[in-house]
């Protein structure tokens, strides 16, 4: 075989190879070559690495395999399979923070079977090409003269370079969305901690850090009160409620107030307004043995202004109830979210305990019977 | 040498000077296009984007965009073409001014023109992809969530001048077409001069044959 035929065959093989690589993206072809052109699979694959892939019908694929999937011949992605669910496949770049949206199973074309690093294939190719050119330069020059004019050779070589790059480097299907983890913050809960002096605001924080509290206000009706706040954990803020908050709300008969916080974040700031509901309730009164138990469900102390104990006795012969003694006790204060035990001295058969207090501007009178048996 | 041939040769010499100079200029222009940033981004994303490379920081953390990496790889052919145009122009200049036969240089220039025409479509596609992908860097992260109003800032993309003007198809297409026309005209002139020279030589041989009669 003449040198001309040998070189023409070599050239034909190279062109056919490039054509087949290009065609493998358009039609069924058992083998595919791709060039890694991004950092989404770093460190498994680095930009410039050459991937050798076989068609999925030949080697199959499963969770954990790196596959080449194409939504169309120009948009292809090389990512790892993380989930297979029926006709949908979920892939993810090893270096990407999130998974890709699910793709139809038909998009998956090849499974990567070999990764040739850039530092291995490029020097090897260049060395082989250089050796070939140096060794065969005379023959190649003669062939070039016989093959065509200089202008055609220049055009041919530059077109081959264009084709090779287009064939090897597919454009990625995704653009910026999976690359950036956008910071976000949502409200998880706002609760008043017992006995009402603290409000804990919990957040769902993504890619953000709470740095400090720049401002804090409590809005009760028409009044705005300053408050202090601090960051107890990385995702919550504790607001110290000013003592007068509940007093103002109680006085004006309000059932809600607002906490306004201005937080400094590592990537910006947040202005939050959180309404809180207050349910005002009368004192809870129960009797236990010789005691009257008063519980205050409110965030304010309640002053019991008057306590009157009416001791009673029962006369079996005349079958009548008689008042044996009426005793006025000193008033007392039931602390917020607390209970107060009023011990009644046992005299006679039983006693009526009457208590009087002011609640939301109205006088409340309650009476309970205590049996001393 | 006939008068017509003399005119053609003079015109060819002017055309070679013009085309090789224009080839160097076009090569530098192409290299400048792919190697200098076309857009810069400011805000939550900071950095710049060129056809062959990009450097972007999202909240001061480097981010890498696979699409830009693809563009970098694909732009290599444009970079190679630019380098070729500069070299071809410079070599033709050298051949011309050193008094050597510059016909090979004219062929190099014509080959470069053909390749420029073939690469024009790819270059326009890459520029279009660069523009659309860069547009996605216009982000506004300020949002209203259940936690309140979150002020996280925004980012804006700005074109860099003069690269942005030079990337315009209205500049790129005429620049390459001018080169193609110049190189083709030069090539045709060179072919014509070569043909006339051969014809003259042939005529000379024939006359010599008739006179000497050997």
C-alpha cells in the first residue's frame, strides 16, 4: 500500500471517528466521547477530562452511576443518578448543592465507563500527533501538495478543529439555577414564653446567618415601646417584652400586639413584624381541702382586693345553718401565670369564701364553699 | 509585461498589503473579543464574563457556571482562528516586504477567509449564548417571606465597552465579510497574475522556439 493510501486511510479514519462522535448525540450509537466542561462533577471529573461512555442498552445503569443525558442533541449533561422512580430519573452533579429536576428515562443515553484525565489524554495526543508529523513530514507535505491547495488545507484543518470541539463539548442543559443556593428565611414559630417576659421567634434559615438584632419595637394599640432582643441560637431571636406591654394591652382591652424586629444578617437584613394574641381570662378558682386555689392565666398580676370568709355551722336539732363568724382577710396578688393558695382556717362545718377583684375594668365577685369535714 | 498585467500586479501588491494588514487587524479583533470580558456583574454576584473565561463571586464565594465553561471550550476554535489570522497576515507581510514569492501567503489568507466564514455562525451562536446566560445573572434576592421582608440585595449585568459594541453582529459580520471579500479579490488577482505570467512564459517559449527553431 502506498504512503498516499495509508495517510488517506488515516485521515478518513479520523474524520469518520469525529463524525461518529457527532452523530452519537443525534442518533443511536454504542459509543460516545464527551469532554467535561464544568465543575458540576468535581472532584470526580475535572474540566477537560475525556469521558468514554457506552450506550445504556449495552451496559445499563443504576443509582450511583454517572450517565450522559441529553434533552436535545446540543444540550447534554453528565451527572450521577441519585434516584430512579418509574419513568423518571433524578440526577445530581457531585459538586452541585441540589438535585436536578426529574427527567424522563428516555433522556438518558450513555453510562460513563471510563474517565481519562486531561493531563493524560492531551499530552498523549499531542505527543502522538507530533511524532507522526515529524516522522512523516516529507510524505505528508507531498500528500498535501497532491491533496489540494494550501487554502483548502487551512480551511480543512480549522474546520476539523471546529467540528471536534462542537462534537466533544455539549452545552449544559442547566444554566444558573442549580449552581446558586439562594439565601432564604422563613418563619417557623412565634411563641410567648412563660411567664410572658420573653417572646421566642424561630426561623427556618437557608444559607444565611443571624448576626445581630439592629432594632426591636413592640406595638400595642397606638403605643410603640422599645424592647431588647438577642440571638440565643443560630435560628432564633428572643425578644424581651417591656413590662408595660401587657399593662397597656390590659388597660385598653386589646387582645393582640405586634413585635417588630430588624435583624442584621450576614448577607443582608430582615424586617419582621409578628402579631401575637393575648387571651385575657378571669382567675381560675378551685377548692382543695381547706384551701382555695387561685390560678392566674394572664401575663399580668391580678390584685384580689377583698376576701371575706363566712364560717357556717349546722344545727342538727333545729336543722338550720347559722353564720358563726365573718372574717375579712387581707387582699393579695396572684402573680402572672401562677397560682396562689389561700389557706382557710377550719372553723365550724363549712365556710363561704368570697373574693373580689378587678378584671378588664369590671369588678368580679366569686364565691366558693369549703367543707371542713 | 503588458500594460494590463502591470496594472494587475500593482493592484495585487496593494491588495496583498491591505489584506494582510486587515488579517492582522481582524485576528487581533477576534482575540480581543474572546479574551476580554464582555460583561461585568455587580451586586450580590460580582465579577466578569468573557467568552474564554469567567470569574464570578456570589457573596464573595467563587461560583462556577458550567455553561460558561462550555463556552470557553467552544471559543478555543475562535481563538485559534484569531491567532491564525494574525500569523497568516504577519507572514504574508514578511514574504511581501522581503521580496519573496508571496503567492503562498495569499493562499493562507484565502484559507483563513474561508474558515472565518465557516466560524462566523459558531461565533454568533456563542455570543448569543453568552448574552442569554449572562442575562440570568440579573438577580433580585429581595423577597417577602413569612419571616418578613428580606433585603438580600440584587445583582446587575453591565456590558463592558468597547467589547460589547465589538460583539455586536452588526460589527462582527461586516468585519468578517470585508476580510472574505478582500481575501477573495486578492486570491483572484493572484490567480490572474499567475495565469498571465504562465501565458507570457508560454508565449516567450513559443517565440523562442520559432526563432531558434529547435
